[in-house]
């Protein structure tokens, strides 16, 4: 192994969106390591100003094709909080149901299509078809099931249209509710097969304890709603996020970097698992145990396993939600509540598949946005990704350049970064001097 | 607000012979051309004029495109792409002609999880082979913005015309 690294990887494939990573190693010492974000999410914040209260959820759903439901609900919740709207239990349960399936859609995409090729030594999902066709076919079936769930409840598989401020413009039929339950039950065989395959994976052993942030709830494994919880021992109402979460624009990046109790924190599936393990379904807990995932877990590579465990939980909980909704049947009179614009500020906090997502809107008396602040999970993770890489690189510095390149890519991909929320064009450069 | 409990639209999409899928992000300037075309087709009640045609906003999710294509016979995909043509120039080709274009570096500008090239490779490997026609225009600007460049905007009628020609063929 040379003392200096001279590796250039461009682009870092299989990460949504684009960015720059620079690593500078001299005499086996990491001299420089940073993630550069050449563009800013400020565009969307600026674009929201002056918009009527009916518009932000549709606009922000387009920020990301993968997290469109999460942006839709962070936006709807911010608007409802600002306008003082309370929705009923039926609306809440339907929202949780559709929300679960963006998590299934996204986690499936990441675990099976974007991360699995690394762990099976296939260069891409296309190569994975040759070596592990069953994995690709399971992924497509799970993806289709989750897409169908989102389409039935939300009107469209991508960028759902029937879920709006105040409730739903269209409800699923009774037949569709039972159809969804059948689809969910049919997924278990594939999950069982996936478990057997995932048990054969050998994930890198790399631990770096950090602060884990997620939302939390007394009853649910919080995805749609909850207070913000830190593994460092505090819980706050989402609307008070600025009291704990700090953000700044750093010199080498126009994306915002965030920190809370320490100099870095992690958001996403592993943070949710660490903070809310006891709220997972019993079945999901069993899967976690089978796969060696125990809370608290400090191995970043286990994010992939936490995502799989969440798929199990979402399917289990969806069946429970459908059963609860069908006890009395869906009531069209409770599909939507009336909305009157008024001045006020509202914060919507949800768990996007990649982690905590915050929309903060201030409305004027006519129901038009005066100010908007969006904090996306990928931005929250940036400092932690850099710190992970700085800690991991010295451990593998004696490996070959190819191995180091792959290991670094896998570490970044474990975070499931969705840089397209904030930017485009990803080039990764490992520069030695 | 009225509540529609019918699922007729979804049934229609599932049964339609022809699917027209627009791809892209309307907030990334010219990358939004595919979605703008879908909006124009909806405004023109295109599905009413042509029987068995479903109009689909594909957003930016490449992997979801595979799920849609799995259930399709004939598909027209509209996207911003660079097949080596000039800015604003429209190209039309069948997916099975793509190997002929590979030397010309077809590149999608969309912010997809898997780009169009990866999606098509995956489809071939999975033996998902609907009849796919791709209509693409080379964008001038792919950056944050709500508007199409004038050079791209003025080509909307021509793209719509090409779609009609393809369907009545």
C-alpha cells in the first residue's frame, strides 16, 4: 500500500442526486476530507414565498421523486399547524398507512437495488440479476406492492394527489381496503426469503458512536408524527427544533450543515431503530434479532439492516391499521375537514425514509407563505458522514486502492443520501496530493 | 369538496393499450419538459380523443418506471435527453434501436434514482420488453427553475404532434 492515495472515482454511482467528495491522504494521514454540495435547497424555500396554503404540499412533493410522500406530509403538517387545523382519527390512520409505503418503497430501493450490489460483489443491480435474480425479483414485487398501496390511497404511485391539507379528496373503497390487506399478506413469503439471503451478508465491522436523532411517540414506531428525540437524552416538541438543531451554510458547500448536542448527529433508519426499538412490531423485532441488529447499534453499515427491519414493521402495522379502519368502515363525511386561512407559523416534522425532515412555514392572514425553512435529512447527516469517513479510512488504509474506494462508496451509500433534494451532479474524487 | 370513491382512472391506466409517460422534474427548468407534455395532453383531453391511451406523470423515479413498464404493451416516453443532437432538437427512437445510439452517448438529464439507461438495461435483463418509443429533446438548461427555456417551450406543439403521429400510426 502506497503512503499516498491517488484514487479518483467519478461519479459515485447509485446515490440519488449529485455532489462532490474530496479526500486528501498524505503519508497515510487524512489531510482533508469533505463533502461538497454545489447547489442549495434554498430555491424551494424561496419559491414557496407568496404561495397560497393549498400549493406547498404539491410543490415540495417534487423536491424528490423518492421522498415525495414525506415532503407532502411535512408540508401538510406545517400548514395545518399554522392554520390551526386538527384532523380526525380516520385521516390520521390513512396518512400513517400511505406513509408506511413510501418507507417500504424507498427502503426496498435502497436495500435491494442500491446497497445489495455492493454486499454481493455485483457492480450494479443489472449485474445482480445474473448472480442473485431472486433478490431483484423480490425487490420488484415489494416495490410494486408499495407503489400500489400509495396509488390506492393517494391517487398516484408517485406524487400522490388525493392527500391534501385537511384530509383526503378521495377515499379507498371497501374492496380496495381488503385488496390492500391481501397484497400485504402476500409479501411475507418474500420477506422470509430476503431474511435468509440477508443473513448470509458479511457487513463491515465499523463502529462510531454518535448522537442519534429521530422523532418518537409513546405508542407508535414514529414515522408520520412524534416529538424529536436525541439519544443524548432530550425530547422536544417538533416546533421547538431550532432550540436544539443548529444549521449553517459552510464555505465548501452551499447545502446547510447541521448539528445538535455535539458536533454531528445521525438521522435515518438506524437512529429511528436506536431511539424507538421497543415500538417495533414483535415480528420486526424478531427479524432484527435474526440479523444481529440490537439497539443501540453504532455500526453505520447496519443502516441497511435497519431499513429492512422497517419494511417488516411497516407491513405488519399496515395490516393492523387496515383492520382498525375496517371495524367501522371508512366514513366519507370524515374524509376532509374544513380549512380557513389565518396568519401563523407551523412546523411539520416527519421521518422521511432517509431521516428527520422539517418544514417550517409562516403564513400571512390571507393564507400565503411569508417565510419557509426546509431541513432535509441528507443535510443533517453531512457532518456525520464526514466524521465516519475520517474514522473509517485509517482502519482500511492498508487495503488496496480499489478496496478503499469501494469501502468509502459503501459507507456513503449506507446513509442512503438523497442529494437530489439539494443539488445535482455527483462526482467523487479521492485526491492524494 | 366532493369525494370520488371510484377507481375508474386506475382501471383505465391498467387496461390502456398505449401509455404515454412523461419523465422529469418541473422545478429543474428544461428537465420538466416530459411533465409539461403530460400537462398539455391532459388539458387537451387527449385520453378522450384517443381511446385506450393513458397519460402518466412519471416524475423522476426510474425504478417506478420499471413497475409501470412491466404492465404495458406499448409505451411512449417523453424526456429531456441528449442523444448528440442540438439544443431543442427532438429525437424519436425505439428502445430496441438504442444500441445504435450508444456511440452517441444518450444521456438523460433527469434526477432519477436509476437513470433511463440503467432502467432500460435492467428491463432487458429482466426480459421486460414492451414496445417503447422514446421522444426526447435536448435541454438548454437543467437547473433550479420553474420555466422552460424559450427554445424548448416553442417545441411543445411539435412534440405533441409527434406523439399523435405515433399513436395513429
